[in-house]
């Protein structure tokens, strides 16, 4: 049976692009979100998130009548759940939104439907979701109850890079973790509607762990680079040169240090592994701790540089201006959420008695968290007038600055731009 109507629950950074891509293939897509404003925005053919090319695809799909948003689930042949899975205190995963999404679709489920969980989730979440669905619909048979179920269920994690979602969504291979082989086959059929990459089938638990593993792999590797940056600073070695040299080895590929690790995934997902296996996940936990400690270390470097500046210039701290370059959570985007650069800028602004300036070419207004203690200035002004420069995000615009324009003697460079 082909899928004529597809419902996406959660119209955020993953759900909305996925909805738009199915609609672009001529499917009738019903997007569901509890945020009424997001629903209204989408139904006007506009978007409430920032992602290159998404606006055009959503606009066209809504204009053709293939994509429609609502706050209440409706009948469909396939349901994809793409809601947030944050963590609570002590880094314990919080599945409350998955539960609410499952319970909201339960009343409209019918024999033959497919339910897919896409949200990053701890191992066992898909089985848990299946239990919630079964409890709500005792009249239907689920994969944990029958080899010939009425409802097919799979876990299929998203793995797209923010900023390149519309390309990666279509081209990346997809891990398909069905609760049975039949569930996997059904889910693969769904993704093949738009996927150019391969559907690689496995079971639900392996697929859940696979998603967590991918982001933990990156976190551990960034932690290695961040730890090297601390050791090199202590040893008087340029970490950027060191990494470039080590990476000349055919089997070495070290990532880049920075002010810490941000975003909504890499700094979160490893904790899901740690929460389930606290005794065993020692390296994964330590990597998180190393990366989370980096902003404070950067502040300490700034304090040392300012102390030196005070001695050399004979000025008071209140007379000196510190300029922070970059606030986004990574280069060439305007997303400031969960950004270590924001964290460092805040630490500096709250500690420093003089002026703190921030340069962020991707925004036009200072974020409220910084407004009280910092000022947004143009790049030129910071280069011409600030006493101490702190490089936090290696945006293209900053890499393009001519070395002759950077005349300050006091620089803390977390990205190796002004090495
Ligand atoms: N970072 C470094 N050094 C590096 C690379 C990254 O410090 O060498 C920092 C970035 O500045 C940023 C953080 O790490 O603060 C995360 O950035 P990222 O580009 O590594 O990843 P995200 O969070 O944008 O997207 C990741 C991706 N996962 C992997 O690459 C394994 C993406 O494919 C996932 O879909 C996404 O998480 C997600 O949604 O889980």
C-alpha cells in the first residue's frame, strides 16, 4: 500500500523539513504542532525556523495544498514523531513529549498504519512508545504483541546537519530500526519516497544507540582536541599547528578545539548513554565534562591576558575594552541557542569592569542575556578600538580579516584564526 497521507508530529528543525520534503514529492502531508503560532505561520506558507532553502519548499508545498499544519492529529497512513527529547535534572532523559505525541495520535490510528519515532531517544524508547500506544488502543495489535500486527513501528533517527538540512535529508543514508523485519521494510518504503541515500535496516534498539553513538563519537573527538588545547597552552605549543601536523599521518584525523561544544544535540545526546550505563560510559562522560569545562578555561585565559595588559599599559581594568568575536554555536549560522561562545561572552561581560563588546555579523540586535553588560558593535570598530580581542567563532567573515588589521597585543583565540 502506498502512503497517500503522511502526518508529522512536531514541526521543528527536523519535522518541518521532513514534512516539506514529503509534500514536494506530491504526498498529502499534515503537520501537527502544539504551538498554534507555528501552525499559523506554516499555513501562511512561511516558516518559524531558520534553515537555508526551507522557506521556498514550504511555501510551494502550502501553495499547492500538499502541506497543511494543525494542532490536532488527523488520520494518516504514516505518522512520524519528531518532538524534542531534552534532559531533566542529573542529565536524565525526558520522554514526556514523545509520550504526549504518542497519546495524541493513538485515537486516530487504524489497521495498517505505520508509526515512526525520529526524535533522539535513549535505548528502549521505541518499545516504550509502543507500550503507550498499546495501552491507549487495546483494540489494535502492536508489534510487541503479535508477529502480524495492525500497527507497524520503527525508530529512524534524523542525522542532518543544521544549515544543510535540505541537502542531507535527501542524500544521507538512513538507519531504519523496525520493531520487526516487517516494520523495517514498511518504514524503508516510506523513506524511499524522497531518499536518495540508502535505507539500512536494523532493529529499534540498535538504531536508537546508533544515533547516540554518532553524536557521542563527535563529542569525544572534540573533547580530545579541547584537551590538547589546554595541554598545548601549558606547554607553549601552537595547538593548531600541532593538529595540522598530526593529521598528516594517514590514520590520524583530529577535530578542532574551540570555546566548548554547543547546539542541541552533541552536548545532550551523550548524556543519554551515560544515564543508562553510568558505570560503563566513563570516556563518554569525561568527554562531556571536558567540553563543558572549556568556557570557564577561556575566561581564565582572558583574565590572564587582561592582567598582563594592565601591567603593560598601566591602565585600570575599567578603562579597557574587551571585544568578543562571534556568538553563534558554530560558524556561519545565526543560531545562538546552547552556544558556548554566548556562554563565554556572558562570563566575560559579567566579570569585566570595563566595556565588553561583541561582534556577530549574523545578528542585528544584542541578545537579551547580554544586553545589560555588553554592546553589539561592528567588526571594524572592535578591531580599531578594543584593547583585548577574544575569537570565539570562526565565521567566514572573521577568517577574511586581513592580518594587518589585527594590531592588538592581547588576543585570546579559541579557534586559531589569528594564530
Ligand atoms: N565543534 C568543535 N570542533 C569541531 C567540530 C565541531 O568545537 O571540530 C563544535 C561546534 O562549534 C559546535 C558543536 O561542536 O559548537 C556541534 O557542531 P557540529 O557541527 O559538530 O554538529 P551539530 O550539532 O550542528 O549537528 C550534529 C551532527 N552530528 C554529527 O556530525 C555526528 C548532525 O549530523 C546531527 O544530525 C545533529 O548533531 C543532530 O541533530 O543530532
